[in-house]
């Protein structure tokens, strides 16, 4: 199976289970690095996976003691 060098915005959105607009937001915020190739905006799969892990950890992390959820 060949290694994927870049992902399209649609592919990244699908992996992150988010809307395309959120992917563009994260690009604007510097959380993902975008490249323009072949008339498409592309992102690196390792950055998408790292962001996915961060979002999952943030979502499943227990709230600090004494504070509501």
C-alpha cells in the first residue's frame, strides 16, 4: 500500500469527523499546514492524525477536580 503524501481538505475533514470549514479554520489558526498543489489545498496526513489524537485526548480527558464538566 503506497504512502499518502498529502490529504485533500475533504479527506482531512472525513478523518477528523468535522466539516471542511473547521479544517480551513485550523489551517488559519496554524494547527495544520496547507500546501497548494495541482490546484488543490492539501495537508500532511501526520498533522491530521496528530490533531485527531489531540482532539480525542482533549475530549476524553477528565475535568479538573472541583469543576463542573
